[in-house]
C-alpha cells in the first residue's frame, strides 16, 4: 500500500461509505496531515510524512467494526481525540510506531468501559435507544424495522369484554400519546380506512371493548409526526360464548320442566309462568269465540 492510497483515502473518506477507519470520523483530512507534519517535522510530501499517514490508516482499520450507542457518540469522539493528543505529547519521547500502538491500546481500553447500546427488538417499531454510531460508515444507524407491526388475530365472542394493549417490548418515553382507531368489517393496515376511537396520554396503554365488532383495531404509539409504532388487532367475533349458551339452555329447561333439569323452580318463576299460561288461554278463548261468531257462511255446493 503506497502513500498515494493513504492520501486518496484521507480525501475521499468523508464521502465514500464503507471506507472510514474510525479515526477518520472525527475531523477533516487536513487535520491528519497537520498531525503527521507536527510529529515528523518534515515536509508535507516527504517520505516520513506519508509513512505517518499510512501508519494512522492501518492502525485505524481494526477499529472499523466498532459501534456505540448514539448517546455515546460524543464520548467516542473524546476518546479518539485524547488518543491523538497523546501521540502529539509522545513525539519527543518515543518512536512514532510505539506511541501509535499505545494510543490504539488506550482507545480499546476506554471502549471496553462503555455500555453497549440496547439491541434492536423485532419485528417492528422505531427504537431510539437502539440507534448506534458505526465507525465503519461514520453514521448513525437505526433499527431497520417498519413502524407497522404485523396484524394480530384476536378471537372473541360478541357477549364478552376484551382488553387490547398498545405496548411494545422496547423502552419508550413517558406520557406518550396513544391513539386508538377502528376499521369495521375488514382486515387492513391502510390508515385511510380507520376512524379514530379514543386518544389518551401515557398510562395505561390499553383499550377495553364491551361489545366487540368484527374489524381491525389499530393503535398508534406517539404523535402522527413522531410515531414509534403502530399495532393492529383483527377481531374475529363469533356468537355467544359457551357459558352464555349453557346458561340460556338451563333457563329453558327450568321453564319447560325438562326431565334433564333437576333445578327446582323458584316461586316467582312459577307465578310468572302461571300468569303467562293463563293469559295465553284467555287469548285462545277470545280467538275461538270470535271465529265462531264471525265465521262466514259456507258457499253452496254445486249440484
């Protein structure tokens, strides 16, 4: 690798992704040229100057895979700049190669003391805490997940209440606005088809439905301009629950005195049943009397 490659790398590094040794992320290329000039005390195009630049580039390569949490980017910059200042102080004391290796070792020791950024948690959502700074690209990188979570199927009976939760497995700021929406009769993630149901702030991030209806329930975590995630629940609504049906059947058996039922009738139920049967008998008697009185004469039979 010749000195011309190092010079080209230093010039093109800020614009070409994937060729950034970590040392080059902080400061313009001219800064490294001045640093080597101060260390070697030679001309900018001299062999010692180019050897210094080449040594810096090679020493930076092992740092390329380093990543830190976005909140620690400034700390990483301070670590790099402290190492460069160490190089300047050692220029009159030790050979450049020795000082450079010591500076790199200092960087690794300080990097080991940093906390790791939280991992991205699939399958969805914008996760600010998991954003990282990549030395390989000198850029901040977010989790590559969509805001829209997959639709979850929820099975429910029409006579039972259900509670849906708009929670996510990653950390979110407190007092985050939560908006609930509904698209009737369809399974969809098209926001244009939803109508807003309810909006709340912070806890609890849940919605309770007393009379569930077939369709898709959606919740938006965050404001429309700063959404962290959108969750979708498709409500598969069926008839009454088994418990409700058994309760109705038990009441029918009690009223009709089926032999399968051994539950004695309460006095109030017996009285109501007697009144009902008496009323039905009176109605039938009145109908029969009306029919006999108003019965039209039969037409004459043909001879």
